[in-house]
C-alpha cells in the first residue's frame, strides 16, 4: 500500500513539474548580485575603527582627572615630612616661577568643574555632529 501511494505522489509531482515553466532571471541579474557583493566587501574594507575606544578614553581621562584632584587637594604632599619625592625630574627651571602662586580652594574647584564641563561639551558636540553627518 505504501509503495502504491509513493507512485501516485511521484506521478503527481511529475505532472506538476511538466505543467510549470522554468523561470529565467533577468539579463542583469548576475551583475546586480555581484555589484551588491562588491559593495558589501568595500564597506568592510574601509570601515573606520578607532585605535583607542571610547571606554579607554574615559578611563584615561578619569585617571588623569583623579590624579589632578589628588595633587591639588592633598596638603600632605607639600609638607616637609612627606615621602613624595620628584627630584629625578629636575624641573627647577620650569617650576620656580610657580612657587609664589597660591591657589585658593575655590579657584581649584572652579578649575576642576570647568574642565569637567568642557569635556562633557566635547563629548555631546561630537555625538551631535556624528549623528548629523551620518544621515
């Protein structure tokens, strides 16, 4: 019985195939497909990837900002009993003019806040301009 059903299905399929015609693609089908493939390959080749990612830049700026805040607000480094020694740099020529300058805590706070605001503006403007020019 199973063999008979298989023969009937085969006849049905043969009749359906005989009735339908073979569809031919358009004349430019191959060129359109190949041009699409080349376009995708070109996009992969010239895709821009930054050397240092955004995450790494944030970490770098965070470390630098933390170092500046630590150096500005830590009064123990300027005391005479400090173990912090930078004599190997030999920066006397450059540092001597700045010894007489005293920065109040308010001025230091303003400088830190202004720096943070400038960095935020740079980031916001960069994302805005990137979105604007990618349209």
